[in-house]
């Protein structure tokens, strides 16, 4: 897999460095993580400064190898899944994020009711709700205790 990352870096004219490879691997294995988590994951493998990770994330994002997402009210998150116009679902309770594929073929999410003359090439849709874990926890907390009915 490292050779895939090396090829991706070279394809966008970025030098292949250990920090860049480590960040790409961290995001491949842990999509939708924030900067602090990326730093922790990379520093478990390499001795590298916080600023170096920030610089790598910026370079990878600018080159289109990494996508930065920032749902309203949340910290920025990063992922390696780029170029496919997918969307996200975010838990209002715990902040968990999951990918949601966009429609294939005709993409209704790219057809604005009024594009104001813009040539639309991407749409960002964020679905908000409650993840299964939080929904289960909420249900179990609101259920009456069976001990109280004895």
C-alpha cells in the first residue's frame, strides 16, 4: 500500500516523505479524524512536530489527495476518499461521521434549483441525526427500570 501512496504523491508532484506517507496511512485506516488524532496516530510511528503534520495535511489537501470536511459546529476532519462527490452523516450526540454515497449516474444533488450562473461541479450535503450507538443508549436510559415494578 505504501507504493500506492508513493505513486499518488508523485502524480501530484509532491515529494515522497515519511510524514506524508504516515498521514496518508493514518487517514486510510481512520477516516474522518481531526488534526489532533492524526498527530497522535503519526507520532506513534514517527518523531515529527505538530507543525509538520499541519503542513502535510495542508499540502495533501491542496493537492487533492485528502479532503477536509468541517460539519457545522465541529472541528475539521480529514479523509482520503476524494473525487467521488460523496456526502456525510453526522451524529448530533457523539459527533460520529460516516460516508454516504451520492446518487450514481444522474446526480440530483448537483442540480441546483437556481445555480445563479455558476457551473456546479460539486455539492456538499451533510445529513444530521443520531448514530445507532447513541440511539440505543438514549432508548436504554429512557426505558423504565424493571426493578421498580416489582
